[in-house]
């Protein structure tokens, strides 16, 4: 088993721990390529990382690649993942927006945009990928049933994911139906993976991902096949991992 599970006292502690490893990577390799997730889970990581840059860590040579983006939001929409990542990561770290790469959810041809993004990531080579996990075991926007072989592609959000993300929009109906997402094969090419999850609502998905069968019905279970994954959990998210072991 290659998954390393770390239980933290809370989300801030988990964020600090992951940020410390990212800071070490950046010191070691100032032009590192880092894959970044949206959602609430990674935000403590970005907050902790901003404290490192405040204290002198130079992250200006890093290139950041987002996992996914909604299709169809107007340019500059505050919930587009480009806008979110500029708000929670790029500006707090004092970085230039051109260091952030996000799939083009406004492209006239989303399939072409997916292909271009996949090519850009393949050339860059992600050193470390930060992941959250959905309640149904999705990573990025790879919903249950997505082939493990998928590269960056256009996808449809499940109703449960749209409901989960409705907290960022006026209503569930306002949540886009489609997105562009790195595929599972894209994510698996990252050199290292740091997954963060917190809260009891994630406990079943986390247990299925780390202890269940490796199946396309639980997209995150593919991580069991990756050689270098750390799963950072708070005690609530870790509950079912213990029950099922
Ligand atoms: C969205 C994102 C995922 C993220 C998931 C969980 O669907 N596309 O990358 O992991 O939400 O988000 P949260 O951490 O807010 O629960």
C-alpha cells in the first residue's frame, strides 16, 4: 500500500502540514509545477502557504495548474475556478496571474480547449498535485464511472455535485452543468499527490478511496495505484478509515 495517511487535529493543522511540504518543494525546485484544487478543503493549505511567502519564500518561479473549470460562466465570474484560485492562492501569495493555468471554460470549442490543456500539462509535468475529494469519491470533476484512462476532457456534473457546490451560487440551478477537468490519467502522472479532506461528510468517500476496491465507481480509489500519495485527514474524515480496516 503506497497511500500514506496522516491524521491531523484539524483543518488548519492539515493545511500547515501540506504547506510545509510544498514550501520545501519550492525551496528545492523554484520552478516547480504544482497542481491546485478548488473547494473548501485546500484553502487552509493556501492560507498556510501565504504565511511562508510572507516570511520570504519566493514562489514567483512556480507554475500552477488548476484541476478543472466550469463551462459557460461569463468571463470574470467570481465562482469561475480561475477567479477562485486568483483570490485564494495567487493574490495572497503575491504572484502574477499568468503563473496560473486553468482550462478555458469559455472556449468556443471545449473539446479543443481540453486537448490544449492536456498538452500543456504534459509538457510542464506536475511535480505535486493537491486534491480534495467529493462526497461521491470524485477528484477534479471526474465523477463515478469516469474511465481511469481519461485525460483532460469535457464532463457533466452529477446532480449531487451540483447540489454540493450550490453553496457558492444563488441556487443549484445556477451551478453550471458542464466543466473541463483533468482526467484521472492526467492526475496520476503527477510526481506526488497530497489529498486533503475534512469533516464527517467525507468519511465514507475517504474510506472507499483508501480501503475499498480500486474501481471507476470511486474515482479517487485509483490513487491506491500511485506510488506517492499522502492523504491528510482531520479526525472526522478519518473515522470510517478505521472502521473498515
Ligand atoms: C469540487 C471540485 C473538486 C473538489 C470538490 C470538493 O467539485 N471540482 O476538485 O475536490 O469540489 O470540494 P470541497 O473541498 O469544498 O468539499
